[in-house]
């Protein structure tokens, strides 16, 4: 399978689960992404102020605040940054609930 390689692209992975991080760290470089990893929402927000990323993949349960508020904080720092949200905790209607 061929992938379009994106040059000089960085992705920030935000997740407390090391297994999830390892899976993503193995896949995204195939698409040309350099990976930065953090297991802390607070550290992620600091890194977003100091570094440039082209993609963020975030476990929606990583923050102590509601996921929509955390996403808003990410967009305050990087308004154009695409965010992929991961959630293992969804109710029958697809709504997130804290673990």
C-alpha cells in the first residue's frame, strides 16, 4: 500500500495509555509524521504554545476538564490544528462519559 508522504509534518499524541501511543507511534511515521508524545493534558498545552504541529491525536479522557473544554484550549493555542479525538468511554448515544 502506498502512502503520500508529507514532508516536515509533526503530530502530537496525547494519551495516558502507552499501548495506544505505541500503536500510533508505529503508524503515523509511515505517513511522514515526526511524533511527539505526552501523557499529560497540561504538558500538551504547554508544548502547543512552544512548538508547531500539523496534527494532534488526543485521548478525550486525558484531561480533568470536559473534553470539549480541552479541545477548545487546544484550538486557542493552535486554531487551524486538526484534532483526532479518541474515546473508549461512550454511552449508547455516542456521548463521552468519564472513566
